[in-house]
């Protein structure tokens, strides 16, 4: 191969490497509403008077099921 052919091949490869046939990506709008739902089914439940805040509860009080407490206790012991 001559130097002219090699130079032409390398030049064409460099030129074509910069080309793309992919269309420009535009992010689609998310299929969720922009605001929280409203209505009687979504009213604020609030806390019962005298109830402790969730952050103040221990994990044994939060998870009342004995089987689940056993699983969590085992996981904490072997972690």
C-alpha cells in the first residue's frame, strides 16, 4: 500500500469516528403526578394522643411479631 492510500484510510477513519447516527436523547417526562394525591382517603392521620414517636421506640416495640423479633435478633447477633 502506498503512503497516500494509508493516509487517506486513516483520515477517513478519523473523520467517520466523529460521526454518530444516534438521535439526540431527550429525557421523557416521568409518568407520575407532580403533586401528592388529595382527598378524603389521603387525609393526615396524625398521631394518637399519648402515643410515642416512632423514633423513640426500640426495635422490639416497633416489630411486635415474635417470629420477626427472633429473626431480627438472630441477624443482629450474627452480624
